[in-house]
C-alpha cells in the first residue's frame, strides 16, 4: 500500500502493510527457514520490524503526554534535552531507519533472485542484478514489466548511496509506476520518491514479484531446498514463526 506521509504514524502504517505481506507469503509457501524463499521474506520482515518500532517511537515522542516526552529522551541517552538536540536525534533515527530498510530489504530481494538463478541454472550476460533478474523472468516466462518493479528499489537504494542524487547508467533517467505511484529518477537530480511510504511500497511490490516467481511451475516443482547461504552463515537472526 502507499499512503502520503503526513506523520510518523502514516510511515508506520505503510511499513506494517509490508510486514503483513511478507508474513502472508511465508505462511503461504511454508518453506524451511534456510530456504531462500523463506529467508528473504523473514529478513525483509525483520528489517521492517525495526523501522516500524522507530516510527512508532518517534510518533509517541511527538504526540505523547508529558511523561512520555520525558522518558523517551532518557531511554535514548540524551543528556541535553532541548529543541535542537531533540530534532537532531529524531532526524537521525528517521533517516538511518529509512536507509537501513531499503538497504537490507533490497539486498534480500537481490540475494533471493541470485540464489534462485543458481539453483535453476539460469545464466545471464553479466553479474549485475538487472541482468540476472531479467534472465530469471525470461526463464520463468514472466512479463518484463516485473523488471521495472524489481529495479525501482535498487534505484532508490543507489540514490541514497549518492546522497539522494540519481546517477543513471550512462546518464540515463529511469521511470516506473507501481500501482499508480510514480517513481522518477532524473540523472543528476535529487530523488523525491525515497520517503518511507515510497520505500515500503516499492519493497512490497517487489515482494509480490517474488510471489509470482515462487509460484512459477519451475519453482513449484523444484525438488530440493534452495539454500540461502547468507542466512546460514550470518543471517539477520529470525525464524519464520518469529513475530513480536
């Protein structure tokens, strides 16, 4: 879902919908925890829990009663509570939470697609995510429009790596429309579609593409686990059943 952000509560609502989408697919497929099809969704959900918690904390900080207003700075370790320090702490929590969600969420999507390509023996012309995703979609006979969806999150992630500026490949712009929400990336310009609702919506749409991939006949009939080596080695530390 997408909802214009007028408050931290709006951000939390969009993030919660992403969590619910992941939970629904985890239950739908029921793969083991170390299968990339479960691990990717569990880890996206885990990163989303963190962002949800911070959004709710910031919402309570701005709207809570006097007791809440006093306790939260203490819990955060603020030694000086004034307008400037409160604003800086709030902005820092918000920005780092937003960055971590798109970084970790997009990583899980890309890692999942690479693992599936390896399992099915799908080869691409180069090692780049776009090429691997395109090769997999072609192999599974899924329409090319899914590539724009998967690539949108990557473009948001890349822009945040560049201090919010889009630097397109060979100066190219990129545009996508996800369920009526427009994403525009103009080379050399600041990106305006990297809010929490935009990020949560882009990730949710990518998760829905993963659902289509998992449902493809080649995956439904795949006889073995598709191991997620990242989850096995270090992981983000969650199981499919873990919900707060």
